[in-house]
C-alpha cells in the first residue's frame, strides 16, 4: 500500500500560493515519516502564476518526492477517459450547421448530475449568442425545470438564447431580450472646456508623472520585469480618471503600441467582455501588419476562445516589443453585475498567468468602493492585487495654473485677474472636473461681455453651478432628469413609454444626459448624486477673509432693512470701501446668507431683529454651514486627536490641504487666524488669540455654554457693583437652570446690557468664572439659587469681599441715624475710596450699593427696608431720591 495524501480546492479565481504551500507543508510532514508518501493536489480551475512559481522552484525539481497537481484540463481529461461522459466533439456535432457553428463549451457538475452547455456562434457572426443544453451523455435537454435549475446555478446562461436541438426552436430568450451589447469607446471633449465629457488628449493638461509611470510600466511589461498585466487608476469622483485614460491611450499609440478605452457603462450582461475583445480585435485588424492573414482572428468561440486569442496576439506582439492595452473605464458600474464582473476577472487572471504582452486597464472611483469582504469587493480585490495601481491625486497648483493658462488662451486675453485666478483655484479644490466646469462658466460670462471683476465678485459655488444646469428646464424635463438619475445608466428598453422621446432628446441636446450605446446616463456622477440627494456630494471649499464683526453688522443691517437693499444703498449704509464691500459680500454669499442679483442684495434666511435672538440664529446657521467646509472639517478632525493646535500648525494644515493654491507663509497665517476667529464665534473651537492656540471645545460638568463679546472682559482698579440685586438674582437662576438642562442659557427677556452687568457682578461676587465660550458655575451660586431662605446671608458674605461695598457698609453704620440723600452718600463713598467719580456717578453707585445692602440684610437703622416701609406708611419721605430708585 502506497500512502496517498490528497486535497481538492475550488475557487472562482485561480488557487493562490498560500493554499498550495499549506498543503505542501502538511504533505512533507507525512513524507518525512514515510518516504513512500505521494501527494495529489486538485485545483479548480487551476493555480495562479505565483503558485506555479512556487511549484517549479520547490516541488517540480525535487525528484525525491511524488507530488502531482491536477488543474481543470487535467480533471476533464480524466473524466472523459474513465467515465461514460460524452466527448466534446460529440456535443459539437449535435449543432445543426443552419443555426451556427459550435464555440466554447462548459461541463456543469450539479446535484442532479452533469450537464453540457454548448455555445453557438451564429452564421456570419464573430462571437456566441446562443447555447444548447445536453445531459452528460449528449442528449438534448428541453425540460424547462432543468433549464431553470441550471440558470439558477449558472446565471450566465440566462444572458444567451437557449435553443432545443431536437426541433431547433428557441426555448428561452435571453434576459436582455436580444438587446445587443453595444461597445462604446470613451468619448472625449470636443472643446477645451466642454465639462460634460473627459478631456480629449489635445486639451489634456498635467498628470505628467502619471503618464511617465504608465510608460515605465509598459517598458517593464516588454522587458519581462513585471508579472502584472493589469493597470489600475483609482481616484475619487471628479479627479480626472477618464481624462487620464484617454491621455494614456493617445500616448501609447504615439509610441507604436495598441490601446483602446471602452466605456463600461454600456455593459448589459456577461457577454460584455466577449464583445469588448471582438471590438478591439476588429479595430486593430492586422495590428499594423504584424499579423498575417492567417493569424487574424475573425471568430471568437467564447470566453476560453477570447483568452486564447488574446494570448496568441500577445505572443506575436512580444516579438516586436509592442503591447496591447484594453482599458475599461468607469469600471465601478460593473460592480453591480456579478456575471459580467466574474467573466472579466477570470479572463484577466488567465492573461496574467500567460505573462504575454496584453494588458487590461481599469479605472474606478474610490469614494464608491468601500472596504468589505462581501461581493463585489473580493472580485475587485482579485483585480486590484494583480494590477499595477496608480492613485490619482487632486491637481497641484502647477496643474491648476496650466488649465487656467488654457482658459486665458481660449479667451484670447493677455491675463486673468489675480483675484479671479485665486477664486477659481480655491473653489475648484484641485478637482480637474470642477475647475473645468468653473472655467466654462467664466468663459461664457466673459464672452457675454461681463467684466472679469464682476465675475470674480459673483463666482458660483458647486451647488449654484448645478442649479445653473437646471435653470430653464420645464417641470417635466426636470422630473424626467431626476427619475433617470435614480436608475442611470439605464437602457433604452428600460426607459419604456413613460419617458417621452422628445423630452429625452431635449436633455441630451442640453448635454445633461449622455448616450452610451443603448444606455443613457447623467453627464457626470457628481451631478447624478446631486440630483438624487439634493445635496452636493463634494464638501464646500472656501477661505473667509472678512472679520466676523463685519459680516454680523452687514447682516444686521439687511435684517433691519427688510431683507433687501440695492448694492449702492448697502455700501452707503455700511460705509465700506469698494474692496471691503467686495470681500464682505463674497463671504456672505459663501456662507449662504445672501444672493446678489445685478444691483440687488437679498437675504436668503429669516433672522429675528432682537439682538440676542439674532445672534443665536446667526450662530446656529454658521455652525452648520462651516462644518461642511472641507478645510474646517479637517481642522476639527485634527483636534479630535490633538486637542490643541497653534496657528502655525493650522496654517500648515491649510497649506497642505490646498496644494492647488500658491500663497506665502504669511498669507496662510492670515487665513489660519481668520478661520480660528470664525470657528471660535460659532463655538466649534476655543481660540485664545493672545497665545494663538485653538483648542477643542468641551464643556465641564459645572459649565454652561455661552458666547458673548463681553464675556472675557474684566474690570481693573477700584470697582463698584455695576447693577442692582434683582437682575443679578434672575441671571444666577438662569445660569443654574441652563447647567441642569445641559444647554445654552436662555437670555430671552433680558437686555444685553443687563446680562453684561449681571455677569460682571456675579464674577466679582465669586459666583462664576467667565471663559471665552462658557461660564463656569462656582459652588456659592448653587447655594444662592437653591436656598432662597439663605440667599441674603450667602449674598452678604460674597458682597463684603468687594472692597468698595465693604467701605459703603461702614459709611451706613456711621450714619445709621442720619437721613442723608443718595448724593451725600455717594460723595462720602467717593472721599473714602479716593476715586475721581463725578457727582452723578457717585450717586448712582451709592444707589446700587444701598440696594445690595438691603437685600443682604446689611443696611442698618434708617437705611433698612424695615425702617423705609414704616416711614412710607406714617408720613411722606423727606428723601426724594429714595422715591425714584425703584
């Protein structure tokens, strides 16, 4: 008896090296115990190139061991030799010549037995479009239940017409209802700034490093210095993948290679890759004379036939140092078509294993593709892991400037205004597509006679650009566009009768829809996402230049004017210079506050006129708006890890986030300071302008959230109580209520000056501590608010720590039996403190302190409430000042 150690591995893709190595390790442990041990590794469909390399280096050359690998062809050969399964030739002979010729075949193993699937190439055709089904012995299958069972196991069958050989009838049409796959090459723009299409090679700018990398990769393929036969471009939406693909195709052709770019949005079924290969071979013909008449493939028998044809051509190209590239652009559209994706992956990996001069190119957007182990990501990773990956970045400032120079050339002008160039760079965020769309907008404006200064003044953001696309559409056209956006890319047949042809054609004429073969799609995926969500899927990007106060005053002025003002009236009322007016209006537009239409400025949001409510509503709007700014979002994300950032660090972060903007170090510092001030105002961060440090906004257990320009101001020198007792008491109660509820303080019903003076008094009493964006409640305020019966005692103890008040109480004690006026009390206090108060100020201070003394139960004799109430009842007072104080 000879010990045999065997294992069978099956996978959709070829078996990789680790699985073979694991089996080999297990086998060798047995071999060391018994040198007679033999190994059999069955790999379906086969092992990949890495596993083959391991086998050749470590197993095949070792004559001391018996180790065999059986791949798909080996297994089939054994089945045909040792079982009564019909031979492929027998199945092929069953296909009548009047319906076509036999192409590839598949043998399907199921729980109900084995079945043959024979692909049929129509007469005069180049690829299969029908199949016939047979049992293991070659008998035709016409049973509907069996066919449905096989389609469920092998969905690709459903993409073909299924015929019954006995009577040569069609037993089932394909799922795609005979709609032929139409292969469409990627279409480039016909002008420099036709943003609905990727840039044609003649209008392409930048990406020189990417093109050099592709050239180096091509040389590596020719020189057998890379095992990869896939070239993958990855990038987010709008980063110019399709433009790069077209540029690569053009450069490769210029260097004598063969390249084509196919739009993957036209794919409808698993047959897509067959039609792609057929289209590419038809386009290249005899490959500029490199193929003889006998070597030109006119018929592709099926998927296996496509692989063999590509490998044969690749081997011929090897002899001439040429490479064929087939790029599948917008490949993410195939992630939702399992059968088509699997066939492409399988064909690609077999080409990879052949290591010849054929390369498949792919481009997909990374903001769609997440990280997960579920379909289609495992298949996607099979492709990615075997490909040369090139990740595109946003435009650099050099590339941005190059495209802006193209705009200048297109317009035939000597220069673009500096501010216009800067705004175009800033708004575009380095996205080639967005920059191109913005340039198209500017080009149209200038050609219509609009001065550059006015364009810079009213430059549109992304959402406004999309709204401009929709402007002028009828309700029916917009409805159809939005409905198609939910289904796009959508085939002509799927559109159905509910979509009027004239409406569709109108949208195509306006270039909001594009046709790709038998399908329609919205002109760009970012616009499609906008139509579906009504929100721009790209973060906003702008740098605020004006001070917070300038914008607040301008908006307040608009509110008081009823929400509308002419530009001239607005400038007159704000007293702004032309440059300052320009900057203020620009920032107000960016923040979503106003719309500037010709000579009219209109407020876009409802804001109350009352000061406190106005600031609160303004701050809430700004907070949500700023969090959508890409640069502010990055600052906040960084603060999650760092807690604190210096202005220099913020400046560096902004510069690194905007490689498409050229600015000096000092300018970036200015931008950083501006952002810090705005973020501080909206309570997104705390900014210590003196130390120039941003810190994360957090609220302690004893703090309440509040932000007022007066909060951090402290008084120096000899201070007198700024306000009477009752408002202090009411403000203290509001503060404690806010802490309990964990929210902001409700200041409704209070005047701004009342809140300001009360907070100053509470801090001087030791009840609170004012912070830049919050108020810390100290222990005494809790007792003061929570125990009304102890309130006079707690207040008295705190008030006597204020030097001026303690002196005032001494004066009252000294004059407890004298009937002095407030003016006389004030002058005595002024003399004792040695201040330079005017008589009126001294009288006011005495009045407030007397109120404090009475509420603290510290007023003696004639100054007490008890005496005052008694004197009012018995006779008219002689002290007229007292009558006015309440």
